[in-house]
C-alpha cells in the first residue's frame, strides 16, 4: 500500500465515531464562519468524514453548497424537486449510476443545509474527452481562463504522475499518467468554476464537498481560486485517517481508518 505523508499547517484533531459535534474546535469554527469559501475535504468512503462535514455545514450556514459528486444536470433536477427521502434523492441524482459510495453516507450532508446545490462532477463523456484530447479541449472556452492550456512545470508534472502511479498500485502503463493528471486538473477547474458561479449568484459563503485531493491547498481548488479571485477568503479542511493525509490544509480532523479491501487486489486480479 502507498504510504502518504501528512503535511499540515494547523491543528490536527482525533475524532471518535459519533462525536463529530465536539471535535471542530472553536478556532476552526471561527475561521470557517468568517470565510467566503469553505472547502470540506473527505476520504469518500469514510462515513465519519461525512458526519463532520454535516456538522460544519450547520455551523457555516452557507448560501450555496458545491458538490463534486453531483453533475450540473443533477443539481438542476434537484432544484426543481422537493426531496422527501433518500430514495427520491438517489433517483433524481442518478446516484447508483454515479459510482460514488452509498448515498446513506452522504445523506446527512445533504440534510445539513437547505442552500442551493451546485453540481461540479465531470461527466464520463467529458472525462473521456480529456483522456483523448486533453483537459483544455474538454473544458472548452473556459480552458485558458482556468490555466488548462498551460502545461504544469516539469517537476510538478513529474510529482503528480508519480502520485497517480502510486495511487494505481504501480499497475498502469506510464503512458496513461499524463492523461490522469489532466483529468485531475479538469476536475479542479470544474469545481472552481462552480464555486465562483455560486459565489456570484448567491453572495456566499459557499461550502464545497469534495475529496482531499481536490481540496488540498498546494495543488487543488485553492490554487485556482487564488489566481482567479485573489480577494476571496478561503478556508480548507482536510480529513485524515489515523493521522495520514496527503497535502496541505488550514486544518485537519483525524478519524479512525475504515476496514476496506486492499485496492491493489483489483489490479492483481487483472494480471
């Protein structure tokens, strides 16, 4: 398994299951509630991370919530419907087809705020286009604005490709690594675009539900926001497992790790 380094610039707190309402410290809550954009990272299949996100949303009281897991079309369908139960929400958002962990993990987060939902999930067709023709082509007219027409510095590109290779258990062709980095940049850009639209349309604050990889300050959404809207006050929460997380954040809350199958076994079965 890949070993991840924890690189943080603020408080790291260990949370016990069922006590999320007690672990967001007063200083972190104060920073969240004074920010224009609050990015709430997660490991997607850790239920405790979603409990903490729900508690954060209750404190932030955002005017909009941007979701990595929801497409723009899904958000529009949700805006036109009164959702009364998880099954209806799953149907509206095509959740079963999306490939995300069970909606039961995310439902408390949806319930925590009645603010409008903004979708920022890159549809499969756009992801395929990024693989085939590059992230700039997939984003269209906005590509230059979001920096996708400019290659990453060579050392950063190399580092990101190494991370992708490790994340895929050193079991994929190295020729695919530039495309995987391009898709990650595309997803960062689409999330950023949704955040800025939500801020313009609602006035903020805007909360963001996304994975730690997109949340991280050294590489993800915050780098886009600082370039495109340097006046925004952005706060980034990362969530780790057993003290392990990759990237830099304003604060990190730690939870116990989940029991899960070794992801590398899927690659071993293919060989």
